[in-house]
C-alpha cells in the first residue's frame, strides 16, 4: 500500500475509437473436448424440443386489446383446468408480458415453441376474488389497453374503464366472488394486477404453465384436433 500510494496519478488525455469486425472462428471458441461431452445431451434435448404436439391452422399473433395468441393460451389453460379442478372456474386472465414470442406460425407446434412462448417457471393457480376487487382489476386492464383472456370473459373499454362486462354469458355481478384462472405472477399482483393481492383464496395446481399447455396440446394432437382460434371481441 505504501508503494502504490507514491505512484503518480494517470490522467486520460486522448481517446481513439475503431470498429473491428471479428470472425467468430478466429476466436477459436470451439473446444473439442467440451463439444464431445455435451453432444449426446444436445442430441437428446433437440429430439425432445422438436417433438410435434399438434397442428395449428392459422398464424397466432400477440396483440391488445385482443390477440389470437393470447386467446389460444387462455382457452387451452381453461380446457386443462376444467379437466383437473373439481370446482367451476369462471374465466382465465393472463398477462401479455408473460407471452414471450410475438407470434406462432401456421403449422406444427413443437415442445420447443411452447418453451419459447412461456419460458418462465410460473405455475397456474385459481384466484378467488370478490366482485368489487374484480371491478378494480377490470378497470386496470382497461387502462392498460386489455389483456389476454379466455372466451368466458368479455368487456368493453370506455374512457379507460371496463364496461359491458359479461362472464359466462351473464352480466358481471359485483356482489359475487369469481374464480379466476391465471399464473402465480399475476396472482401476486404482478404486471399491474394489484387487486389480485386482495384474493380470498389462491389454489395452486402445482404445475407450470408450459407443462399444462404441453399436456393439453398433446391431447389435441392424439385426438387429431388442430388449433382453431379467431378474434371474437372478448375485449374491445
């Protein structure tokens, strides 16, 4: 420390910038031993990710206030939940930010594509929420220009408020408690869903969103049922 303390201080007086294009091969990053070690695992992983689950009949696109990609995810999660939950669920809401690809093209849907779509380890949950808190949630959705939802839910955005709210073909009732299917991130109030923190009860399925989707789409594929999704005015 005593020696370094005596050193003169250096001051930067001039800078020069030059862009140099480097060919990745010149970096000699390929290590044969490492490559040979991971090769068997990569082959196995690729075969798992390339597994075809089912066929998709149209391009699915992420959009607000409504998009075919969001409709697809929410409808499939609702179908999965109805087969794996003993109590009736009113509708599904998801966060648009939780869908990590902008679109899924027409054609085969693979396991890898579902991992790209929902890469986070979020689990699916059912949130029981009182009517007044639901209305606060719907108004927040309106102020944020919509959110992915299942076909059981409909509303109109008017002056940044949720109006004409219909749940399972019945007008919204602020005195009721509703069961909402979503992911644990939204259930905790994430992505501007603060009213979810007022939940009366939260039940976890203990299964990740992507695994639920994969299971559901495998069933579709086994039954030769392709994906058919349209924009049907869920949020407008």
